[in-house]
């Protein structure tokens, strides 16, 4: 009987969905090596492998059989995906075109490393970033440059604006996957895209207000409010939006600061200065990566008081997702500042979820963790932190926490309006 590689679901599924990997037709207790590989849109190769032993019936099921070594060890049914590593050093795993799936090549080879034997069987699996039925619409409305993802079926749907960090450009993969769970999601660019500014030198909140108004007025978006999802620099921008703009009642921050960072933020006749930083405190790890965590001064220092974002003015609750090994921000410290500030103003404490051994870039489930990669703007190899196995588990849980939070707070009830500034 020849070996057969079985995938469930067969053929294809969304990237944030698990796939069951099993092998049938092996010899009893046969030792095998499983390998996974894919190429991104730029041709960069990512690989992972793990060693296994079949059971007495010659069967292998990754949901029951622990890996005996390789790219990971232990019971990790999705390890062949989250453990993918780039062949090219510091090349970040990133989805640039959500309309084209990644194709994962899976192989089963006889024996274990260092020299696994002949190929026993293989299979291909497509991993989608545009879930079935999700509509992708390019948005060029006024100054707004974005992509709107609408779930299948009849709306309106709870709306969310999704912001990424200081790499710039238009990142769609988180928004497209989230739309598959019933949310209308606007992936919003704010620099380094089309006719937007090339650098973060002149950031104006009016631009983000225009994006929020676009969502609040869209017939497929369930009002009277929307949510925000922000990562890194996009996180403090979301905090500013929630604090100064109307119609926002749920805000999720992934490893974000409670002060305005990188560049001053303008809104009408107001300017929020940037948090004081000292690039002379950039550290270099033993592996030669840069880490910026110590370059940021304490937001509570008197010289930074004007940089603190007045999140107590916000209309709705916050969820802070914190990687405890974030090597870019002191994310846990910032979340605690937010909690104390809200309580001091008689507001609801934010929900804070801390993940041990988790780094800066908390992506949707099964994304290979980016422990270090070349920053899109700085052009330097940046250390982001995190232990791959723990980081991967955090991504799975955080993805569910985000959806639960938005479903709870974007329920269509009339929101309370607060005076601003």
C-alpha cells in the first residue's frame, strides 16, 4: 500500500483556518520527515520541516502525533505553517496581494534528518486571503486611499478601520481575513502609497476623520458607530481617533503606545507633539539586529505630558493586546498607563491581554512570526522579539479575542456622544 497525504479541508481554505494533516499507508512505526514550502509574490522561498513516527497501523495524524524535532517539536498540528522560515535572511513573511492565494507544497519523505530518504507522497494546499464571498472594493474617496472588504450576504455589517504601523503602504491581509468573519473592514493607508505623503512628516487627523466618515455613511456599514484596529504606530493613531472623533465605540490596540509617536499630529488648530525619543539609545543585539525599545522616553515625564493622548475622551472601551517580549515598545507599561488614566477619570478600565514570550508583530493565526526583518522604511534589520511557538499560540488567541470584542461592542446600539478637546 502506497503512502497518501490527506488534507482536511482538501484543496484550499483561508489562511487563518486550521488544516488537518495526516498520512496513511506507512509501515508500522515508520520514521518520516514532513516538509512544507511556499514562495511569496516576490519569489522568496519559505520552508519548515519536522520529524515524525507513524503509529502501529502505519498512520500519522499531526493532531495526535508529536513532532520529534526539526523546525519545531511537540504536538503542533499547524507547526508546518507557523514555523516557515525564509531562505533569504531577514525576509518578512507578508501577503501583498490578497486576491492570489499562497500555495503550500507538502512532502512526506522516508526517514529522518540529516538525510531523509525517498519521497513517499506529496500534496498542494491553497491558503486563501480573500475568503469566499468577501467583496474587495478599492476606495479613492476624497483624500482617502484604502480598500474596503465586505462580508458575503446581506448587510449592513459592523464596521472596522484597520491601521498598520510605520512601514507604510496599504496592508490588506488582516482586513480581508477579518471580513470573512462578518465585519466590513477598511484597510486604510496613510503614507507611502500612491499620492499620499512618502514620509511620516505631516500627519493630520482630518484624513482619518474623513475615513471614519466614509465608513459611518456607507450603506453596508452598520451604524451608528465603528471600531478601530491598530498595530504599532497605527495603534496610537487609533487612540487619537477614538479620543477626538465621533462615532467610534470600540478600539483594539496591538502593541501600541499611549502617546503620539514618530511625528507631531495635527487636528484643526491643535498639535499633539511626538513622544521624545533618543535614537542614540538604539541597541544592537548579538545577532546584529536593531532594537528601539529604549529609545522612547517615559510618557509620564513632564516633558511628554502634551504627547499623551487623552483617551479618557473616547466614547467606548479599549482592548490592549500586549506581547510581553515586544522589542519595539514597552507595550505592557503603556497599557497600564492607559488603565490608570481611564480609572482616574472615572472611566471603564480597558481590557488588557498579555501574552508571554510574544513579540511585536502579532498577525492573524498561523503567520510565521517575524522575529527580525528589514524595516520597509528604515532599511535596517529590526528585532521584534518573541519565541515562535508561544508567539504562534498568542496569534490564534488574539484573533478570537479581537472578534469577540468587536461583536460585543459594535452591536448597533446608539452611542453616547462626548464633547471633544
